[in-house]
């Protein structure tokens, strides 16, 4: 079974978007109550590598965990980049960490600005703030391990 077929067989609400592109309900942790509007984009590129993008912010590691595969399973056997992805989530470089911190700080600042403007926060807003806190705590764990 190809990496694409293996992944698609594990996803829900898959729709074919043509030319090796698919949309599906993301099984990642941002969608703990379900992904009502499929936010996972899946694409197979020419060399058989499967690319994933959750538009709500789930990482490829979280998506792979949720469907019971490893990130390296998104690469065909023998693909050189496959070796980069071991079973750990600790393959973060400084640039990845800084990007994550910047993105999560934007979430916090945007939420804070809404509170200052007197706008009420929805339960989805609060869930996203909690996710931000979890992600920043994960950054702390990763940096302590190095």
C-alpha cells in the first residue's frame, strides 16, 4: 500500500480534490470535538511523498499519532528524507521553535486585544488559548531536553 493509500484509509470524510489532492476531517488534537469542516489538506507529490497541512494548526506529528502511523510513513520506502523522521518529536531546530513561539504569541495578543475591546471570548477562543499554553509548555520541554 502506498503512503497516500495508507493515510487516506485511516482518515474520515475524505474528498478527492483532483490531481493527488484531498481534503479530510483532521484527527488532530485541535479538533477534540470533531472537525466539522474538513481542515486537513493532503497532497501526494511526484516522488510519492505525502504532504499534510491542518489549517487549524495541528502538527504532522499530532496527525500521524492520531491515525496510528509515524511521520516517516508519509515517505515511500527508500526515500532519502524518510530517515530524517524518527519516532521522536524532538527533531525541532531553533528556527522551528522560534516560529512556533511567534505564532502562539500572536494568538495570545489577538485574544488579549479582543478582551481589552470588551469582546466576549467563546469556548472555542478559550480552547485555543489552552492549546497555545500547551504548545508553549512543549517548547519549554524540548528546550530543557537539549
